C-alpha cells in the first residue's frame, strides 16, 4: 500500500488529515471578542479562564466573549499592554439566577416551627443558577522550536464569519516564512513571526499554530503597505504571554474610564458600514442590516470615494466627515462599485448611533 504524503489524508479518511487534528485540538479555545460587527479574535490560555486578545476593541471593563458553540460570557479586562498591543481578560462566572417558586417546591414551614434536635441535617444544595462556565485552553508551544519553512496554520475569526450563525473559527495553512525584525508599523520591537497562512482584519488575537497543534504565536493586525498593495501576516511569539499573564494576575491595570467610550455619548450621525480601517481606500465589507446605508442601497464591496464634495481616501476621512453630522442629516455619497465604470451616487439619511449588542439566534 502506498504511503500517504505528509499533510494529506488517505482517500475516504478525512480525519487522518493532520490539519483537521490541529483544528479540533485548538479551535475550542479560540473565541470571538466584542460586539458585532466590530469583533476580534481571542485565545483562552489558562485553566483559570485568562484570555488574550488584541487590545484594539477592548474599550470597556467587561467584554463579551463568544464561543463557537454559541455560549456567550463576559470577561473582565485585567491588562492592556501598549508594547504588544495585547489585552488580557478573565472570564467571569455567570450571575446566579433568581430562585423562582416551582410547583414541586415544598411548602414553607410555619414561622413558629423549630427544627428538632434529633432531626437530620438537610443536604446542602447549590444556589439556583450557580452554573459554571466550561472552557478549553489552547495548548501553548514555543516559537523557537519551529524552524523557518515548517508548516504553520492560523486559526481565528476574520471579518465575514457571521456571529449569528455560530460559525467555528477559520483555519488556513501555510508556512512559517520568516522570523526576526520585520518592516511593520507595530510598537513591538522584538522578533516577529511571518507566515503566508491567510489572515484578515478580525483575525488579530487569534492563533498561529504548528503542525502538532501548539500555539506558537498570537496574530497581529495585518500590516498593509499602500505602495505595494500587499500585506504582511505577522504574529507575536507566544513567549510574550508569560510576562503579560504574570502582570495581569499580580498587578492588573486600573479600570477603564468608559464615559467617553459608550455609544450613547456619540451624537454624530450613524452610517452603518464597516470595513478594514487599516487597508488603503474606504472599501465597505459589512453593511449593517436595516441601517441607513443598507436602506440607501450601499452594498458590500462598494468603495466610498466622496461625501458631498469632500474626497474620502480612507476610513479616517470618513469618520472625520461623519463627526460633523447629526442624526437625521442627509449626506450625498459617491461610491465605486465593482463592475460599474461610472460612479454610483446615493443619498443617505443618517441615523442615531446604536449601542452594539452581540445577539445570538435562539
């Protein structure tokens, strides 16, 4: 019988594929952080419920954490590190549910009734709703053990994976392409890991793993270069976690000041689109259902080039213009649509900025 090439499964035996084994080993510990549509990825990295993620969206003291099986919990922010741009969170136990009297509940004892000295002690039962949260921590490896040219894979939640369908994280295989000082805009000055395994906005905080299913790196934001229209897919070596976890446990950061971060404080007009804010241009990736942009006919894939007579070169330009508006204002958008030679002109009545909430199907 012919040998099966490394990395490929025997015909009819999909589970023999090593990348399937890697995925099933790591994916349960890969989580989604934040509220739709603005989410990033995260990793459960310890038995006591510590989670590492990118700090970009960590703007509140409690962040929603969503598992692939649909469970949603809250995690307390312990640390936001400027150097690595990572954050450490701690999964919180669910609040006890209030006890409700049931049909089978025993009648209450009369007020004057006293227990007999000979009566046995009733068994202790857990408080109603005192459920625990179960999780699986990802297995951690060592980045130095993986040579350049070895197989590597990314496991994360990039934009486009729908929260409401309870998708599993995305798996992409490639190689460890390089290790060392790389030309990025990151504040971290140590050696980075470069891979050709695919990642996208939203993947940051996810896992770079070796072929044995051990996490060797934490994914960074894709490093886009406008001149070459290319991106470097880089990860921080997993070794940075040791110091971060120690600091989070022993000397956590003070609480985040949330007053300026809440949606209710945003009084400017709401358009209802999002995309990769680090990529060149202002290409729409997600249109909020029933939002102002959706009602006006903006589609995923459109690139906003002008608001009124103001050119829009990137997402920062769009945000600056919207800051000068208020709910109810009508703005004129010029967009470039794939397959259309002529620009598309649309009028959009802006709405009020909603408080994002991560909802799940029942």
